[in-house]
C-alpha cells in the first residue's frame, strides 16, 4: 500500500511514520531526511538544498521530485512505502500521480498553538535522525540518542525564527493538498490535539485510521461488485 503522511512541521508525522512503517513492512521515506543525508555527504543535491532549508523555504520542485523518483524506484518500494514530507506542493502531487498511484493520505490534524510548542521542544539525533521531544518523548539519557547513542540536538531549522517561516510555507504551499486529496477521496483525517499523547498512541491512531480506510474501501467495492464469497 502506498501512503502519504501529510501535516504541518511538528505534527508528529515523521515520528508516526517511523513507528507505523514496520507494521506495514514498508520503507519510511522522508524527503527532509534524504536532504539532510545529502548535506552531510556534501553531494550536489545537498549543496543545492542547504540554503533553502536553512531559510525554512521549500527546495525547488524539480530537485525534490528527481530525488524522490529515484528513491521510490528502489527494490524495497515494490510493495509500497510511506512518504513523509512529500508532496509539499500541488505540482509535486501532480508529478507523483504520474509516477505512482497513492492509496491513502493520512492528514495529521494539529492545532497551530500545539505545533509551535512541539517544534520548540523537538530535538533530533545527528546520526540516525531519530526524533525526540523534551515534552513527551525525551531521550532516556540527556543529549544522547536511545537508538544509536548519537548526539541529540535541535535542528537548525527548528530555531524559533525559522519555525515561523516553515509554518507560513506550509499554509501557503502545502495545506492546499488537503483539498487536492479530499477530492480524490483518499484523505483520512487523524485529529492530534492532545500534547500529552505519546508517540505510540499517535502511531496507533494512524494505524486505526489506515485500517478503517481499508475497510471502507473493501465495503464500497463489495457494494458495487458484490462480495467475492457470494456465488
Ligand atoms: P522536514 O524534515 O520534512 O521538515 O524537511 C526539512 C526541510 O527540507 C524543509 O523545510 C524543506 O526545506 C526541505 N524539504 C523536505 N521535503 C521537501 C519537499 N517535498 N519539497 C521541498 N522541500 C522539501
């Protein structure tokens, strides 16, 4: 199953995607992580993306689309994937529709005030990208990643002045995707308005939403074509 996790920065979509992916045996593909990896390795993609990311702006569509297309053509994506942070614009969504057919879009619906609180408390492992939050999911040992013992710090684009820019960018360029996918009848909303909800609880709400969506589709199919068990 091919899935998109949509939501503003700080909605918890990355954390949810990393926990939900093993359940569906699908890779979690975060375009933000791919860019950060490219920056670390000083590749041409990393060099082009860096200045946009530092300002909290979107990297131009042609760069991100090419990078994503190459990633989803890899063997591990044969049976599906979870996209986190892509698409972020209508042209990206239109291009994606040309190269792959998405089954469901999970919209993490989070009130603005919660996003600002979450982002200002978010810290990330410099080595493996694991996400922690000083409110709710702190690392077990201060400053150290639970998973790989790497150094846990605040991402430079999680600094307050860049956060506001990223939120504006989301509202202007990414939010229209909610209606885009609603019109295609593949959007499932997951309300996330409780700051005390644990990462596991959020991931479970997302899994429930995906299972509900699959059930609704199966019911609609059997209403139209009849149940496969009936003669
Ligand atoms: P994220 O980790 O998803 O918050 O992404 C971090 C930054 O990477 C964003 O603020 C953008 O600058 C860039 N980025 C990630 N995904 C995309 C995308 N689909 N389109 C354009 N820029 C992106």
